C-alpha cells in the first residue's frame, strides 16, 4: 500500500513539475514574442517618422524654390532679368524701362508724376506719385491721394498716403511687370493705418506710346480699400503726358474718375 502511494505521489509530482516547466517556457516564449513585436513596431514607427521628416523636408524645399523662382527668378534661364534700367523710356526710340544694350549698371532714376482726377459734378481729386529707382529693379514709391466730394450738408475730404517697396519681376524691353508691398495711412477723417499689396505693369506698344496699369489693395484696421488705374502715356525725351481712368473703393464707397496729368524722369 505504501509502495503504491509513493509511486502515485511521485507521478503526481512529475506531472506538476512538467506543467510548471511548460508554463514557464510558454511565458518566456510569449515575452520574447512581445519583445520582438515591440522592437518591430519601434522600427516601423522610426521608419515612418524618418519618411515623414524626409517628405516634409522635400515639400519645404520645393515650396521655397517655387516661391523664390516665382518672385525673384533665375538669371541663367531668364535672359530678360539681365536687362538694365534705361535713363528714361524710348531713350533710343525702341526700348521702354529696360534694355539689353545698357552697359552702365549704376543708373539712378526718379519718376515723378501728378494726375488730376475728375469724377461727377460732386467729386474730384488728385494723385501724386514719386518712384525712386535706387537699384536696377528695386524702387521705393510714394503715393498721395486727395479726394473731395460734395454732400448734401457738407463737403468731405479724404487723404491717403502710401509708402511701398517695388520689385520688377519681368524686365523685357517692351514690357515690365512687378509687385509692391508697404504701408498705408488715411488722414484723421478715417484715421486708419494698414498695409498694401499691389501689382504694376507697363507695355510699350508703339513708338512713343505706352499703356500702364496699377492695382493696389490696402488692408486697414477695420476695412479694406482698392485702387485701380489704367492710362495711356505719350513720352517725349524725359517728359510724358498721361490720360486714363482711375477707380477707388474705400470701405463701401466707390469713386470713378477720369485722370489726366504729366510727369518727368530724371
């Protein structure tokens, strides 16, 4: 009897020991599998992050390149960017503001003009502009608008000052196009200050004639304004006369004018 009990107890002990060993082995195997899975996940995440950083860097580089070449250009592939500023339009009877035959790169030029603005029987104004070309393609521009309008009870007057930095992006002999940005200020009647964004172009269409257009948006504290003008210009040596249209929108008020004036290059 004792012999049988001993054999039974010994057999039961062996079975328990086998189960514990199998359980430990299963636990170790599961732990190794989980560790392996964690390592694989970390590798995958690391690879994903690296790929994401790579694509982000590529996207930023492409965006910067597109921005640079859109606004500045590449002299190697765009021959017109090598054209130089002329002393004044049609100085040789052919070219406008830029020419490939100019050798002197130190030309400093000032363009000054004044245009009278005639609206309906109740409104008129004046637009004075100075453009100082300190570099071949960079310039500072100052604009002053004065508008007077008769109302039923009183006469309203508006003054607007704009200070802008301009850059001519396209510099062909018969056409130039550029953009401007700067600050704007309205007098005490409106008492607002903001910033400007604008476009400027001029096409030298025939002999001494050119067609000029300007579009400027101004964003003040509580409203926006827009100024668009289109005019033809007749050039004679360092002088020119102009005739065209000018449209201004200040907040919700619109003004339509016929403009005429004159200017000088020196």
